[in-house]
C-alpha cells in the first residue's frame, strides 16, 4: 500500500524550565546541543511515506547533561541511515541496531562529560510498506488516533517502586545504559496504517499535562498537523507546562 504523510514537529521549553533537555529527529532536522525554544513549528509532506522516520528524545541528568544526551541520540540517528539498515537487517533488527547505536552515542557523551548521570528517553516511528513501526525506551510515548479512538502504541518503561509525592517512578530502560550492566531492551510495536490515521509522538511534558481524552480531543479537532502540534503544546502550557514539551504529529493521507 502506498500512503502519503503530512507531519509537523514542535518543541517548547515549558513554563518552569530554563533549559530544554528535549530533542527530536524530524525531516532532516534536530536541535543543537545547547538549545531553547524552537522559533516555529516545522512541517513536511511526502506522497510516499515508505522509509520515513521521526523520533522524540527527552534528556535526563540535570545541569546541561540532559540536552547533551538527547542531542547525542538525535545526531546519531540522523547519521545512521535507518532505511539502509532495514535492507540488511529487516525492520526489527534495524530498530534494535539503531537503539544500540544511539545508546553508544549517549555513553560516549557520558565519558566525555565525565558523568554517569546522563541519559535520554527515545520514541520513534518508522513507516515501511503501509505499516507504522514504533520503537521506544523510557516514558516518551507514541499514540494512534483512529476514528476518534486514541491508543497508546509505546510501552512505558517505569519501575513499580514507592516514591515520594510529586516524584516520578524511575525508568527501567533508556538511552545511556551500560550494556555490561544491563540489557538494552527497546519495545517495538507495529500498526497497519489507514488513511485518516493520526500518529503522535511526545515527551512526558505533554502526556503528564494532558489526559488521553484531552489529547484525543485536541488531535481530533485539527485537520492539519501544524495546527495539532501548536494546539497540543498550548494546552500543555495552559495545564502548567511543568516540563519541556516536544510533539510530532503525522497524518496519514
């Protein structure tokens, strides 16, 4: 099946943070290692979505470590050539390999910064032969809105441990894991595409601020992905905007 895609990406620091630890890979673009608010929402359109990939990264580590981690991950994905890897490894093998390459890039960043605190979540979407493939590590999310019903396609990698009020559960998977200490195990899911589907990638700066119903309503009320991105970011800011917010919306044509 040959499907087209219209997509848009936006990234905002939020209301409370001075720095932006989020990053993305979208239509050949990502943010530099020291970055703040994007000046505008960016968009793209393709009448052949086969081989098209986008991703969201949420850096962790505080100070400037988070943005360096997310930058290292985005840059390594940009340089990888995922479509070529699919030809050699198959789609699942290519996604696993890409996660390992990004993980190595973040570890190299740790060594350069002389810290073990640096890490990043990752969620990506890749379209091949009419199917969307989701790959994620951590709690950045992927959703699909179909016929008004929102479904989470990614898996949250969070521990089931008691935490203090206002604190989040620690992540069990993320980029920056030492492979000698723990196995890197990205979650991979697939969703056959239909015309009219809307796919959403986001950092927890969006999903922590809005309920699934609110996300679905904002996505469903916009025909164009640029409007969807702007509306979702505005809604997250109105609900507090306590974290950096990155949103990618893909409309299937």
